[in-house]
């Protein structure tokens, strides 16, 4: 599905450094960039501390040996990124943020169910990044406490969010080179200078519960980008094409996530071989000890990656928050000033969470990931089925901004019903520290809830939508350049 760019290059408008758009459609004459930009933003922003902490869960919390941990990490990233990249390909076509486009499936008010949950997700990831990044910054910077490190990381993230789309992309391009080199140096130093003990490969035990937990966490890492990945492709020219956007996003996010996760699993295994209890391993601290005397340089660069990732989370959290407000006042089209105020407010909330909950944050983070799996999987199935199989990318963009939802109405009960069914069907198959479903318990704690959710929701929504949809929707992409006609 490739749509050629209808904009006239002769009248293309220079996009300001301080982004003035928020949730409104991006006019065709302000589209810019190439698919390559999608590779760098997902590659550079993923090389950071929290990616490594997530990979370290495989050899610490889940207790796997290094080899099965790596296999699980590869499988999870390779599978999860398929869905993430399919969402990314929607941005150049429609020119709107992902949660605005969700109104096309759930209706103008029905989409609030998803948008509110996604705001919670952004705040959770933002707080987690603040904790892990702040601790890492404090570890390599004498005189900086954990709390001070958290605040520093947060302030840098807020500044990037205020400037918006272009500065975030530029930041990620810079990190693709600098953080990429730091990652290579970290592997070389740990493997060939520090060296691996003779018992390295014998550490850990294989269990299906631990292996599937690793696959699930890695897949969720990719799926968690789905609600906002097209926010960073919506400025691309309409003629970019779905295929280049898909592969640039897929390869960037897989490679940018895979190797930091493997590094985290490596550090976790080494910490266990040194006698540290797997349940108490701190990946940032253990990594810092292994990288001496390069700790300050390498970990400092990885902390820059935390700020980049947090600016991405905060930027999209702001767009979602503005989406909630615009639902009730369709004529409201907020600009840069409103984005700045919203960014500061969301940062304040996340900062309070990170400062008060950081002592037991690894448990919070693990349970948070499980929660995300149950709420994101049904949405991603519905969105992708609707976009690729039912409407084939053909939406009336201007109707996304109408109070009554236009052709999409206020509520699409088919989508809402399928979503709730998808969330409920996962419960018996779930296995978390809080609750283990009967099916998961019978399988020895193996969690396959997300697989079941995708497998049930996708055909359920497809069939129900075909049965209950009254008439096809015709596109009106020309409305992208007519913001005044949207309401």
C-alpha cells in the first residue's frame, strides 16, 4: 500500500525548529525526512540502561543461563517488532498521531479507554527510566545522589520534549553513532579484557516458565512502542511507502534493543558467577564495576540514551493527554506552549513516582510489564486488523477530530467488545508475581497470555467488523492540508 506524495515541492514549508504542531494532522507541505530517520530514532534511543536492565531480567529474575536467555531475547524482539513496525508504517499515510488514529477503530469517545491506559504506560516507562538512569548517573558521577541523577535525567527529557519532533530525531541520530560505539566498546571490554569465568555457561537453569517470560518481556518491549511509533513517522512524506517505513523501523528497533538486552543478560550472568544473589543483582552497578576504568565514559553515554528515550515517552504522553482534552473540545488544536506546560505537568507526576517508589523498583517494573501485556495486545490486534485487512489504510482523517466521531461515531462497540474479550481471555493464561491463572499454573507457570490474546482478538474483530459494518469508509486525505475544515 504505497500512496504517492501529492504535495508540491515548490510550495513545501520549512518546518520550525521548535515544533508548533501537536495532535493536528501534518499538512503535506510540511512533510520531510526519509525512512532512514526511522532507523536512527529507534536504534539510537534504545541503547540505554533500561534496555539492559530488561535483558538482565532473563538471567536474574527468570534464572536462565546465558545461551537460552539470548535465544529468548532474540525470539521476543524479532516477533514483537513485527507489530511495532506495522504501526510505524501508518504514520506517513495518515499524518496523525497513533492515538488520534485509534478513533478510527474505537470511536471518538470509545478511544479514551485506550488513550488513558497509554498515558499510564508512558508515565510508568518514564518513571522507570528516571530511576535506572538516575542510579546509573549517580554511580559514575561522584557527588551526585540518586535523587539528583533522577532530576537531571528528567530535566534533559523535558527540554527535548518542549522542542519536539525535530530535536528528538536529531538527538537519536547522534546517539546512533555515539551510543553504538559505546555499546561495541562495552562488549569488547567485558568479553576480551575482563574475560569470562570458566563456569560462565553453566550458570542458571533452563525452565519453560523462565524462557517464555524472557520471550514475553522482549516481545513486550517492542509492543510497547506500538501506541506511539507512528508519532515519529507522521511527518514523513506521504510517498515514503509502507514497506520502507516498516523495514527501517523494524531493523532499527530490533538491532537497537537486541544487543543492549544481550549485554544486560551477560552482565547478569557474570554477577551471579561472582556470588551475587540473582534476586539482588543491580545491572547498572554490576556493569559499572565490569567496565572499569571506562565506567564513567560508557555509562555516561548510556545515560544520554535514557534521556532520549524519556523524551520520546514524554512527548507521546503529552500528545495522548492533549488527545483526551481535544475529545471534549473538538475546536481546540493545542500548539507548542500547551505541549510545554503538559510536559512539565507529566514530568512532575513521573518524578514523584520515581522518587517515592525507587527502593523496590525492579519488582514494580516486572509487574508493570505484565500489566502492559494484557492491555496492549488486544489494542494492537484490533488496530492492525482494521488498518491492513478491513480499511486498507483508507480513513477520513478529518472525522477523527469531530465530536460525534463522524463516520466512526462516538463508540464502536464491536471494537470495544473485542478489546474487553481480548483482555479477559488472557487472564487464565497469565503468570505474574500478583496472580497466576489456572491454565498457566497447569503449565508450570508458563505465560502465553499474549499469544492467546493475539490469536483470539484478531479473527474475532475481523469477523465481527465485517458482519456489523454497514458501509465502507472512503478516504479524504486531502483534508490533511485544511486544518480549518476539521471540525
